[in-house]
């Protein structure tokens, strides 16, 4: 069985993270994972990229955590995939299937609506997973559900302090027959509860994960005790 982290942050790009991309890769390799998906907070979230000259420079800095993790992963035998955590006034949307080049080619992403963003992601062959949809926190203004726009629901998030948030997320996924995922939402090397998804076959690229979501063929979720 192959193990993958779906929700992970790096200090290079996420303002609330303390673990750098290279160290995250080493940690997950040591913990027996086969791959990780780096989903740093995008510019409309808690981004660490605060000083930049233009859009290209902003994107370049944003991708450093992923690139450092990927470079280390190539050395140690860990797959590292690119993703984004896009924020929309209470809804955090994990995005898979787009690339750094796609970011460079879409310099108006902060000027379009979340719905236009989702359409562009889908047009590029990507998917949207609603992360921790029922989390309550001081930085979340409201609970916003988008069942007709997302491709799946994160029904377990190791960063949730109240398991009721996960129970409600599971209810949400079942109500709308949406695929279910899990992730650690890991920002720190000290995080003791790691999560993710299981697959009987390896993911060679992010589109293998996307296929598993669309076909609902994940083998299971990693939910720590």
C-alpha cells in the first residue's frame, strides 16, 4: 500500500509554517510515505511572500518550498507534487493539477472571482478539494459550502482541534456523494499526527491522484488514533 500526504505547508511560502520544504520531504520519507503534495497558502491566504517586484517574482518565491521539497525528494526517493491552498472567505480550496507555469501564465488570479478560478482549474484538468469545511477559527469569517463547485471533501484534517469538524465534513461529503480525502495540514516538523491517503498503486504524477479522486478508487484514508 502506498502512502501520500495531501495537505502540507512549507516555511518558504506559508506564513504560518516553520518547516522548510527540504525538511518536510525528509520527515515524510523517514515516516514511510511514498509522496507528498505541497499545498502552500496562496496569495489570498496566509502567504509568506510579502515583498516582490512583480507577478513573476511573486510566483517564483511562492514555488520555492515546493521546489526545495521536490529536489530533496529526487535525492531520497520521495515523490513531491505541486498544489495550492486557495482561500475564499471561509472556504479553503486545495487545488491539484495545475503547475507553477500555469501560475506564471495567469497573472490575474487575484482579480477574478473564486468561481472563475475554479473554472480555470477545471479547464486545465485540475480538481478542487474542500479542506476542513467546518473548521471554526478566528481567521475564518464564515462556513461556506460549495458542493456544486468542488470535486471532493477533506473529511479528516489532523490540524482540526475538534473532531466534530471532521464528523460534519464526512456528513457533507455523504450528503452530496462527494469523494473523501484526508490530510495532515502539516506546518511544522513537530506535528505528531500525520494523515493522508492510501493507494494500491503508486502515483507517478498528480494526475494519478486526480484519477483516483474522480473514479473514487482510493484504497483508504490515513486517520491516526
